[in-house]
C-alpha cells in the first residue's frame, strides 16, 4: 500500500522548544509537544481499517480502474455486524476505504458515475460511507476515511482538473457524514491504469502535483479536529513497515527535512523517529489481520491467531503508538467467521493479561523528587490520574522509582507512561527486580513515550525498580502498572 513520498514538508508545523522552569513550579514543555487531538488519538489505542470495494469481488489487491460498478453486489452486507464486533473486541474507531486506487466511490458522488449509485447494491440507492459512519456512531466508535489520491479510472488523472475532482470528493466526505477523526492516504501515486480507456502508464510530480498544503487546509477548514496520516504526516506518520511492528525506540518527534524519497534507511528512520526532532508526528502502526488488505477466500485459513494479535498489541500500543488493524469484509459484506473468532480470542487474552494491576497494592518511593513536593512524589505514578506525575528537579535527568509489596508477586508485564503533554523526555531506562538480596536487571530499554509495555516473564519478586538512566530533560512519569 505504501510508496514513500514527501509532498508537503514545507508546511509541517514544528513544536516549540522551551527552557525548563524553576524547581518550584510546573516543568516547562520540552521540545515539540502533541496537540490535544493527538493526545486523544493515543488513548484510542486500537482502530480498525476496513478495505472493501470492487477489489473484494475481483479477488485483486489493486484494481486497474476498468472494473464495472455492476460487480459491486454484496449479498448480505451488514455494517452493524462490523461495528458490533469492533465494539465487543475493544476498538475505538474505524477507517473506511471510501475510494481505493481503482477509483470506485463507496458513496453516491455528484462528480462521477464510477460509484456505488451505478451498482446493483440496494438498486443503486446504497451509500456505504453513510452506513458505516452511522453504524460507527451507534456503537460509540469514531469514523475515519481513506480517499486514494491515485485514481486509475479517471481520464484526467495527471491533469489539474483531477485535483479539483479530488477536492470536490473530499468536500462531500467532510460535509455529509459527521465528524471524521482521521484522513488516511498513502504514497501509491502514478503508474499504469485504465484512465478512461487510455490504458497507459502515467507519472506525476509526487511532491507538487497534489498541492497538499492547499488540500489539507481546505479539509481543516471544514473539520479542524481531523488528523492527517501520510508517510510523513503532518499529524501521523507511517511506521515504515506493514508488519505491525513499531520501533523499540519510538521518538514521537521527527525532523521532516531529513526525509526524502529514496533515502537509505528511510523505513528505520520512520520507525524510530528523531531524538529532539522538530515536529511531533507519532508513528501509526498499520497491518492486516490477513496477508492481503482485501478479502480473498484463499486466505481464510491464514487469519492471524489471537496470540499473534496480542503480540501486535505489544509491538504497537506497547511501543507508544496505536494499532490500525485491517479487517476486510468478505463478498457477503460481513466480517468472516474466522476473523471474528480471532478477534474475540484476542480480546480474551487482553482481558486476562491485564485483569489485575498489581501496582495498586504496591508502595512507591522515588529519588529525587522535584522540590521535595508531594505533588511530584512517587505515589503519583499509582494514583490512576493521567494528569499527575513523578518529576525530578530541573537539570536532573536521572532518577529511580521503586515499587514494593508485602509479599512476593509473580510479574509478567509492566506498563510505563510519560506525561507527554510536556514533551517526550526519557531516552534510556532499566527495570530491575529484587532477587537474593540484590537488584537484578531484567530490561534495558530506550524510549517510553505515551505507553511502553514490557515482558517480565513471570519473575517472582517483592520489589521492582525503574531507573531512568538518560533523559533529555527532567523525566515526568505519569503511570506505572504491573501485571
């Protein structure tokens, strides 16, 4: 799906760098900081991608653009089934492929006949964008859209008139279907296609053709809360792979002028981000529950297992990102039984693993504490309040927190969170357990960010220590959970 491109680096906004305050007050923000909409995005944790269009019925991943709308004819489409499953299994939002590269629009667009109104679905009266947005709302999920910039059906793709067409369709999506939390588009742009019968290859100037600054400004004027995802942002960036693996080192910040198509190591850079990067653009981890993005009957036996989905959770949410998991409806217009069973099994694992937070029974001490004030003391990491945190004095970039229990505990996982509203700070930390009268290191890691979940592999101990060994500014730790 992704083909790397940087079409609009020049207008990406950089965070403000500020000095730290005195030890008597609240720490000042450090470096680039997240917006309120980005902060809310982290808390969503898991969202569902839904790839469903003409390709579902042609058994292709990328349609050529010459497919007849008559092919789109699901026999039992039920968006309530989709959203019921997503709500039941813990997803917070869904992103629909409203138009993929083949150009077929899943809503009755006033600007083309290559759309759902020309299909047999509901005798041409269907509107899948409306159905999904309404079903999502009914089940408490947020709604997002994918509108492919590349259109292999349009005769004028590559010409200026196509940009007007693309923007007109965006206007339809962002004015007719309620709030949209995320606009998703990838870097697949230009190549061979039908192009209204031309059947040729067309190349575009990927950096300038779409005039992204103007397009995104237009969308922002209609729905200012929307987060824009592309390979390089401006709000969310690609993680550099489609395997569901976030970076063990994940800086939410990145300096965008270091990104360009063809750069060696670009996928690693997108995955890890940049320490002290100028812009806050976190990585979103996207992958599919099946080998392909669209439904293929031949993949019914290749659905990810519940155990594999749990590992994806650890390598996405557990590495300070969110998981965008694609679940493609089948030709009936339903989530397949195998996919549903796997999702339900995944939910059971999550509920089991994170059933009891042992940290709630622990006592916490920390050194040092900012200004020796209770408001920044160690117990703030255990109070369940995302707005409180343990902090050190200005200029003090190391420190430790110890959790202790009255009796030995079996520890399998630890979850750590920074107070990222004031910037990402921790660059290195260790986790140790008390064993045979001494501290034994069990984890040695780099970043924490919004959330870091680490395996402790069933270690038996009565004391646990988290030591910050390197930070860019005084560390702010808001939450620690142990399971």
